[in-house]
């Protein structure tokens, strides 16, 4: 510090008093040196001024660029960067000039054998170089603080905005549009829920409310605006007005565990009409194409192969036990991405793979290889890699691929938006390391998992069949006489229980996995009448595992 002051004093003195007492030879040498320095500086400035714009240009069109914002809010932040950058350039050039000039001007000469005069301090200079940085900081601080406050204020005001609740998961994103989902049994609108692909209308403010029930994530759409941390126990907000229709890419910007780098998402900005078409489609059950893969041709009944998926994954119009949002237990597998209209999405596994039948098969065959650490693979009842116990059979995978890719609305996918930039999902498929990739499935004439044996109704001469699957009963209406037999079995991978409401709720009939048949005789103390039967496993009744049983006189 002391030395700097001494040197600075010398510079100051020289600058304020000018060249004095230097010999003619010295002057010529110095002039040459300054000339060389000047030429060098000119070349440097030239190179910077050419390379800078070229680099910036190369960034435009890059899906993760921040230099070409597509919203006014992004523009404000970019404006701050530009201000700071150019002020930085001025300071840099000025300081570099002073350093080089001083070094050359005051270096020790060959014929100089005495130590130069040591000067301590220079009041004018010291005041100057305290005041200039203070002014520089002030110029930066005023617009920065005003930008911070105006963006916060904008995200607090949801008037006229599209509100999207975002739940950061490990390692994917869930999006809720409050009140825009299907109407529930009580007539109340529910949330429209989707995952890893969020759509917003063009030229309308969107307010993202950010939540997490696990670890800290950070929600970032680089082309739109800055990122915002997603903190458990807090509601954070981020808002902007997307100005240009197109497809944009987002990612998690806070290290959040094994698959943090694969926690990406797609943002589709669409004209209002296209957005409305999409929300309407999202609220419909799967289209007729899906029926070919469903149980008994009923789109509301997922195929048997999908049974275990239903515990974690929801599809609008298909009963399931999956939980969503904060309600979903972050440490259990019972919370996976909503798969409604999966056939229309661009990417799989949170932006890791392009959505093609081949990639979907790779993902289902070896989820742990494709995306290390993912919960679908990691948990006990999860889907294992091929060769491990609990893995899906290749036949089931084929069937699931066909079923999932068929999840499109009647008349095809809603307007998808124009691609803007390239997420380069193709290249990422190399990461998949597939063991074997089956050909895409063809529709099966009958559902996999066995044709239902009986459809209920009166069966006076033999036992009445009742099949439980994941998650539902194949027969919804049973008629059995007192003393008659119900032949039950479970074709799913989850445990189910059978109970007649008000009769044996506490002592239900266990239906173990594995398809073992369990005979149940209607006891004499169950008087004739119509009852509700259901599965007592928590969540299963709500997912649709109930029906009516009519007990007739013996
Ligand atoms: Cu979530 Cu990183």
C-alpha cells in the first residue's frame, strides 16, 4: 500500500508537472517507446471491437443465450449488463494506459545510477481516484436498484397475468395452472397440471410462483429473464412478458443433486388462441387412438402394463393415485411427472431425450442408465434397468411406448410453436447406452395382461369373477347371491384389498400380487341389498377402485 502511494505520487507529480530535465536522448527513446505502446493498444482495441460483436452474434440463436432477450424484463437486465460492460471497458483502457505509460515514462534509465526522488502522497490525485469510483458505482447502483424493485413489483401483481405455479422436483419440473384443469366431482375446477413443458400466451405477462418441497432449485429461462431460486417453505416469484412466439429452453441453475444437469424444461410461447386450444386439449381424456391400447377399449382404463406407472404418473381422464405439487412426498416415488398428452411433447426425462418411440423405449428399458439417480429407477418399486429384478419386460416396454405415444388429442397435437434454437437433444441420446432397443410397438388387438374373464352381472351357476388391477376393478358391478362365490385375483403389481363398505372395512380380503385366485363366499350375515365394494389400500378408492355389489337372496 505504501509503495503504491509512493509510485502514485511519482506519477502524479510527473503528470502535473510534466516532463522536466530529461535529456534530448531520453526524449527520443521515450517517444519511440510510447509509439510502440500506442500501436499495440490500437491493435488490441481493434481486435476487441471485432471479436466482441462476433461473439455476441454467435450467442444470438443459442438456446441459452442471455444477450438476446425476448422480454422487456430481460431487456432491462441486459441493459444493466451493457452499461456495466462499457463502463468497465472505459475503466480498463484508462487504467491500462496509465500503468503502461507510467512504467515506460518512469523506468530507470541506463545512465541513471541514483535512486529517483521518493514522493509520498498527492492530495489532488487521491481525492480524484476516490471520487471517480464513487461516481462509477453510483451510476451502476441507481438503475440496478430501480430494476430490482420494478421486477419484484411486477411479479407481485398478478392482475391480468397468466399465473403458473412451478414445483421444483428432483429432477424435473411440475407446472400447475390454477383453476384451469378439469372440473372435479364436486363441480370445482382443479389445476391443469403438466410437467417439463410449460406453455404461456404471447404478449401477456406471466407470473411464475415457485415452490419446492425438497431442495433448493433455481428456475431459469435464459432468453427471457434472470433466474430465481426455488426455496423450500417459501413462495418466490418471477415474472416477464414474452414478446415473441417460439420455443425456448429453461434449466435448473442451482446444484440440487445427482441429475441437476438434466433438470431442463421447454417453454412454448404461443398466440393466445393456440394456448387456449392447448389448455382445452389438456383437459380432455386421451383420444380414440389411445383406446386401442387401453383395457377393454376404454380410454379411462390404462393398460395393465401401465399399472405400476399409475401410482406415480397422472394422465388427465385416467384415474390414478399419483399426488401432485407439495402434496407429493418428495422422498418417495409416488410423485412423477404428469403425462397428459405425452405424445405431443418435444422431450422426455426433463429435456434429456427427444420424444421419439425409440428414445422412450430406451428410457423405460434403462432409466438408471439414461438419467443417473432418477427416482423412477432408484426407489424400491421403481422401474429397474434391463437385467435387474423388477425391470419391465421388453414386451411391456413396447406396449407402454405405443400407449404413451398415442396420448394425443383427437385430431392431432395442438399447435406446437416454432422451434427457436436447437436444444440438441439428439446428441444427448448417446448418453442413453441402451441395452436393446425394441422396434416401436404396433397396436395390440387385445389388452396385454389377459382378457377379463367375466364382466360381472349375474352368474348363477359359477363363481363371479373380480379382477383388481393398477388401479381399478375390471368389473364395476357384481351380482352375487348369499352363499355365492366371488373369484378374485390381482393382475397388477400393487397390493389390493377387497371390502364391502359397512361390512368388512376393517377385515378386507387380501389380494396379493402374482395373480393368485382368492375365493370369497358371500356370508350369511350380509343381508341382500346393494352395497359399495372398494379397495382399502389408501388412495386406491379415490383412484377409482370402487363398484357396486348387489347381494341377492340365496
Ligand atoms: Cu434443480 Cu438443480
